[in-house]
């Protein structure tokens, strides 16, 4: 299954969930045995329940898409279809790499060099702002560091 098919399937699933929730709400309005205020309270409860489920699904789909994007970006770089520095691949312990960066660029602070696994884009963005370099240049610089 290709990436595009997986993306398309995720969209179909989300659309089906929304359509099902909408059909349920309409059926509830048409067949509601309670008076209006009680029905309204029931709808509020159902809306809260389904909105939480939809939010979880959307978050999961977004996380899956981000992981696939990073995987394919790395493959494209390995194949030589994108330039070096398209994907962040740190080699070694971050504290050692951070020390090297602080030696090379005295203006960098510990806050600038805060790195959490999976948040490489935030680090690259901070360094772009601080050093005035492009994303590919910063990513290549970080990838060239070795601890």
C-alpha cells in the first residue's frame, strides 16, 4: 500500500466517522421522545463524547502522517533525490553535540539548544533564527556533528 493510499484511507475513515455521527444526531432529533431541554442535554453529552473521540482520531492520523513523512524524507535523501540536510539524523549523545555547538557558536544558550526526541524541527527553527542560516544548512551542520 502506498503512502498516498494510506493517506486517502485515513481521510475516508475520518469522513465515515463524521457522517455516522451526523446521521446519529439527525436520527436523534427526529425520534427524540423527551422534551426539548432534556433532548438538548442528551445532545450536549453525545457531542462531548464524540468530539473527544474525533480529536483522538485526528491526533493519531496526524502523528502517523508525520512519521511517514519523516520516513519518506529520509529515504529520498538516501537515494540522492533530495540534497543533504533534508532530514535531521543526530549521531551521538546530545549533551556532547550541544557542547560542540556552544564552542562553535558562543551566542547559543542552553535554551536555544533544548532538544527533545521527535522535536527536531523546533531545534532547527531556533537555530535558524539565532544563526541566520537556512533549514538545510542547519540540518546538515547538525548531522555533521559527531560525539
